[in-house]
C-alpha cells in the first residue's frame, strides 16, 4: 500500500491553511510518502519554497493550485453557477516545465483579469494553457460535484466531457471523505466515474498537520473572519479530518476504493518537473547603434574608462589597475549587462533631474559603479573595497540598491517598464507573519480572553532587534511567563496551545517597499503575478514569489527606494536657485567648520540618519570635526557596536590609550582609534596579517557574521597559518582572530555608512547656511505627516525662524521662504484642500492680486474646484484670517458667498454689465443684509454683501477645528497654558528612544482624545484611552483598579496629567499602562515643591500688593510660597521664603496672581 497526498493547503492559503511548508514536508517524509503536492487557493505563493524544501527532504514535489473557476467568462461578474456560486474549485497540477509555466500563467490571469471576490480563471484560459497540466474535479465546491448534488447529472456529464476534451487522459474525478453528511454526493461522483469509465482519485482536503490541530484551525478561521468561537454563525469546518493522514488512515477512510488511492501514485509518476535555480536571467541590454559591434563587456569597459576620466582626470597606474581588476571580475562573472542596465536607468533619472542617491550598500565600494554614475562617492577617498560588493570567489548576482527622490521614484520605474516591456517588469510581494506577540493577541480575542490578560503575557515576551522571541523559546527561558500562563487555568492553556500551532504562519500579502523584478521576457514564464493595492490604494502588480524566491530563480532584482532626504535637498537647492544662488550639493566642502557645529550642538532635527535623541547626545560628546567621525558614528550607533561609542570618544580626546595587538593593525584601525568598526576592516586584517586575498577575506567575514561553524573552523586554521607564515606570533595571531571574530558579527558596511554620512553632511550644510530654505523643504516633504510637522515647526522656533500660519494671500501650495528668516505655511497641508483647488486660487491671486474680503475671494474662482468642503477647510485652518471678518462669520457665509459668486459668473458669461447691487439686492433684503463697499478692478466700484453677525468660536472650538484640518494646532494649543507644568513634571520625549523602553516610567500632560470603556473578565470597568500631547497621540490602558480611582477624569477634551509604565508591545508602538490620571491643575499641588512669585517693587503699587496678599489668603493650601523681590537695577532679586503662607495652586489662584504680577511672574519649583 502506498499513497500520495495531492490536495494540500499550506499557510499560503492565507488564514485558511495552517500548515507551514517545512512541517508538512517533514511529516510527509516521516510517513515515507514518495511525493507531496501543494495546492493553495488560487495562488502559487509557496510553490518555490515548497519545491526546494521537498527536494531537500527527498520528497518529490508536485506543484499545483486549487484554482477558482468562473461559471462563465472570467471577466463577467454577473453569471452565477449552481447555488449562486461566483467561482467553483478545480485542482490543477503541473506535470512538467510546460505545465508549470502554464500554471503560473493561469494564476496570473486569475489575479490580473478574473478577480471577483476570488482570483478566477475560465474555460477559455484553461483551454489556452492546459498543456502539461493534470486536472481533477476538486472538492464539494467543484462544478462537477455541485451539479450532481443539485440533481443535474446531465450538466455534470457535459462538464466532464468538456474537461476530457481539454485535458484528455490527464483529467481525473476526485472524491473525498471527511465524515461530513453533505459528502454523500461523492458517491454520485464515484458512480459517474464508473459509468463513463473515468479514472478517479481519493484525496484528503488537508488544511492542518495533525488531527489535534482542528480546533486551532477553527481559531485561524475566526481570526480571518473577525469572529469568536462563541459565534454560532461563524465560518467553520465541522470535521477534524482535514489533516495529513498516514497511508493506513487514508485506506481506512475509503474502504473498497483502493484503486482511487493507488491512482495518486500514477499521477505522481507522471510528474517530471525540474525548476531551474541559480542561473541568472538578465534582460537584454540594447547597445547604441554606434557601438553595436561591441560586446557588453567591451561597452562597459568603454563607459567605465570614460567615466573615470571625468571623475579623476588623471588615470594613475594604481587607478587603472583597480579599474581593470574590477572589470575583469565583472567580465568573469558575466554581469556586464547588470551594470549597464543600472547605469542606464540612473542616467535617465539624472537627465530628468530626478535626484539620485550617492550610493547604498556595498556598491559604493566599486570604482566601476562610481565611474558609471551608479554611485557618487569615491571608493579611493574612503578606502572602500570592491570585494565586499562583488566577490569573485563567491559568485552571486550583484546587489545594487538605488535611492531616488521619493516623489519621483515611480517615474524611473515607468521608464524601466517602457524600456524592457511592461510584461517583463513587476514589483515584489512580501508576506506578513503571525509573530509570537501578535498571535497571542489574535487567539486571545477569538477565545474571548480579556485584552488585559493577554497583554500580561505578551509584555513578558522579549524583543530582540525588533523581533519578538518565539513562543517555545520564551516559555522555556522565562519563568515568569510560564507562571502567568499557568495562572489562567484551562483557557490560558488553550490560548498557548493554539498560539504555538499558528505562530509563524503567513497572515497577509503586501507590496515590498522597494523591490522591482526585470525579466528577459514575459515575467509569467518565470514567476506568477499577483495584484494588490499599495499604501495609496493604487493597484499594483507584484510577483507571487517573495524577494528571495525571485533571486533564486535568477531574475534581476533591483531595490528602487524612495528617499525623502533627496527630495528635501532637491527642493532646498531649487528654492535657492530662485533666489539667484546656484549650489552644487556634490561639490560643497566636506571640511566646513560651521556645518560640523550642527552635529557638535546636537541640532540634528531634520538631519538624515543623525536625528534621534540618543544620537544627538553622543554627537555632543564626540564633537565631530571630520567626515570620518560621522561615518564611524553612523556605523556605531546600532545595537551591538553602541557599546564602543564611549571608547571611541575617549580615545579621540586622548582620555584612553590606543593599543594595537600588532603593528600591522595600526594603519587599518588608526582611522577609528583602534576599534574595529567596519566589515572592511575585518577584511583588511585578514589580508594584511594572514595574507588572504580580499575575496577570501570577505568569505571569512561572511562566515563569522553568520556564525557558520564548519567554515569558521577551517578558515581559522588558514588564518593562523597565514599569520605564522608572515612572522606573527601564534599567540598574537590567535588574539587577533578572536578580536575580528568579536567584531565581525556586528561590524557595519563602511561603503553604506560613508555614502549615507556624506548625504547627512549635505543636509547639515544646507541647514546651517540656508536654514529657512532647508526647513521649508523639510516641512514640505513631511506635509502629510502632522506629527512630524509639529516637531519641525518647534525646530524652526528653536532656530529663530518665524513660521507664518497658512494665509490665502501669502502662502503657496507648499512651505516657502517669503523673506529671510521666515517660513510660510503651505496650503496643501490643509486637509480637504486639493492640488487643483490650490492651483486655481494661486493663479487667480497671481492675476488679480491679494484678496480683500470673502465674497471677492470667491467671485472669480472655479467653484467646482474651490467648493464648500474646500472653503470650510480653508476657514477652519485659518487660511482666510487675512480677509475681513472672523472665522465663524466666514463659515456662516459660505453658502451665500457661493451663491453670490455663481451669479457673478453667470452674468459674466452672458456678457452683461454686472451690477452686483441689482443682482444681490432682493436676496440681501430678504436676508436682512447690508452692503460693504470695495474697490474692484473690473467694474470700477463693486459692492459686496456684509458678513453675517454671529458669535465667534471659542478658543477651544477654534483650536479643535484647526486640529481637525491641519492635524495639529497652529494658532495655539490647549496645553500652552501648562508649559511650566509640562516642563517640570513631564519626562515624555518622543525623540528619545530611552523613553520607550519597556517598563520605563513615563509622566506627561495630555488631552483625553477618546475613551473606550470595557468590562474585564471579573465584570469590572476598565478603559482604552487615546491621549494626545503637543506632538503625538498614544494609547493608554487603564485597568480596573486604576479606573476606579481616576475614571471620573476620563472625558473627551479633559486635560490631565497621566503617569504609568511603557507597555512592551513589540510592534514599535508606544502604549502606556496607566497608574495615575489627574486633572492638570491638580498636578501642581501633587508634584510642585514650591511656587515663586516675582515682585518688582519699582513697578507695583501698595494697592496691588494688598490685593496680592488677599488672593494668597483666599487660597490656602500645602505648597510653600516664595517671593523674589526685585528693585530697580537689581536683576537677580532677593529670595524670601514665606513662613506664614502655603497656597493652593488652582487655576483661579494663578489667573488672579498673573493679572497683578504678569504672566511670567509665577514659577513652579520642583
């Protein structure tokens, strides 16, 4: 007896299949099954991963798909099948390479042409791409079964005959048995097979690995549908039989049908598929006509030497030798076409004035790349190594990632599509997985476990380098985690059991941020395609294989990254050009002392790669004064090497002695004060001390970095032998080896650090010398990120720049510099104000001059573009404040103003003499309106209606509307009056990474933005609260014990002082476990240690002093009172502590005191 499972769903039947590929193949191997199929729903996401894993395990891989078949044409969304079905199931298996390619084509067609709820093919596409495919009638959702179950035997026969016509002897009827009542219909399928003398196969619709996993699969279905296990109407499989069964189990499920089981072997034997891996499949690069006689290698050499001549002017023997060496390696590895393709689209970008990065990753170490313009940083100047990029002893496709202006990246991708054919280019898919913390939360929701309880578990799971520890490791190594889990009884045990089964499974597919594939011909010959939406909800075609899979089949993969910094530099330089200043950013001096002051001061907000608070602190200590310091700091400021930053700083200033294990290390490590910072230094050490070639040294670095024990053991022997051959003491050689081993695991790529540090220096240069233009460009680049805008506006204020609020008469579409030292707010930053509306407004302002009143403003605008919604936004965002009247008045006048403008425009179109008085008089009289006069330019004297008399909005209302439209407050902030309290009592700093360490205590003032009350498992109230400070919003979790004390203060709009611990979510979001929530005013009396009143005796009367003491007496409390008494000419003043009075720091007390002494005269002490 033998059997092959042909109907199997893996994790790539997203949120339906619960089999990881590695585990299902491992079990098939354990069951000694000769072959195994993958047949995910409508896709081939896992096909390549499955193929490789099966081959490695000695199991024959069968690549297939359970396709969705449209009842009619794939593009027809109206035709329905039996029972209203919009798609049937059909099992397809690739018999050979032709079948595999046809399967990829069909899956691609399903997503790109037939998607309607599901990715669908149709009979037409089946006929066209049937060669090399085996087809079975699939499960109960198949069309043959559906017709038989509905009593339509003739229809079923007609379908079978059609499939026989398409597939011939490669068509099989399929039966299943999962002990479901509705499966009785399979007996009809079996009988039909007998009647028509058709082959039949018996399969199991495998969705999970073990019988015991059936309830975990039920949980997975609930995660998919958003349901809980208590929901009786949820989608579920009422069977525990959908697991990978043994041969014996399969024979037990199909008594008397041995031939249907054995026939699965017949199908497996038909399979003859080998997928070609690791062979580069580069697109053809067309040579220009004048160089058509050259080979790709010769043409590359020609371009490289021409470029080198431009860069270096004098080609020294050493330079020529390096250039020829790199070209020889490229020739030997066959990658000339790769370099030519990259330089071509980069040259296109430069010709179109699309900003391109200096370089990214190890490619910056290549002189050929530098000469071709692929990179723009001199490898010789920074001692960068080609072998770190392209190693002749480990041939693999080069990896050149390119940064482009993030606004224009798509233009380069479009160029590539046009050049190589749109059918040959696609973006790359990526898959999100169910990591430990997330799967605990998901399963807990499905089981009805309270959020607070699941949260207790997840916050105990450690996170390393942004990834949470796996559950198995966490429960094995963290006793507290096991204690918490055990404390919850059976429900907790269920939670952990299900989570462990589902952990690591793929959850969703999305678009890779940068990856692009360029194929030599139609991409579906190499990889199937998928269609999804990007972040802007635009449809995007991607590969179905992830980046690793695309590279393994040999396709050319490029990362086209959108880098905001390039956009900032470009916009800044353009603004300067309009002022008559021409700046070549690539030729600025790299030794400008004023630029280094930016870094030394820690004033790096807006400076690429150097912006975080932690980095700013180290920069102040380091006092960088050369580009090498920035390159080193960029490399060091990462987990692992950070521990060496203080040593680097101490050695720079001579506070710590620099010692070298061997004199040969000094020239390699002198630049970094004896510390190994870069991977290239590891390679240099191996080359200079052990005599390794740089290529071999790179292999050593890789082995050490990936901790490949066998390779390391072999290379250690060679390293020590090489050192001994070069006369280095064995003991010292061993110490050197251990030294480079320690640093190799986290040493950084110097090529990347150098390129990005020079880019950072360029931004700092602009910020120092052209601050207004730089900040305007930076603000514009962040125009859709209100939180970021707040940070940047605060930085403008710190720099002494005035930020002019949005103004219809002064603002452009984006942030601009109207005059030195000022930045004007961009209209495009206002929500609901689109580009076309702004264009219309600015064009009218250009021709007619400034707007004077609301009615005149609208008179000649295109009201289809500048409509009611746009006007509401402009008014509430403060952009119309320069027009006569208050915001509430203009807001109330919107409809009458639109009506007025429409009638003006109608009369103008009719070429009639416009008499606005005649036009508006009847309506105005009916509305009780009066007229105000204004000089108009077209008709001499024009009369406009006056604005309605309405109450102006309160300060809070005005600010709330600003927040809604701008994403932040601009004319003030509800927290402004509490600056003292925030400064003294808050420790929340959004730019300081230390603030967000799990378990850290955080205190801050915030507005209660939203409250969601919730009952915990004991029936007590708790809450999820959204808090908002001046910069950001964050979630607070208020458990029942805290809610009982402070729930009364949790009202939307309330300003409170909140304190608590940072919750460890492992998802880079800040959440607070709230311990205390009190009104902001109360925080003064809880946290202030004193209050100081400054009294200037030269400017205060005795009457005022009497009033002051009356106020003090009227507000007794616990806060010690101090007086700073100043006299004329006495700046510091005399400090006196009151023995008699202690006060209550209420809002009323502060208001009354400030009325007498002034707003700056009251200082809280801490």
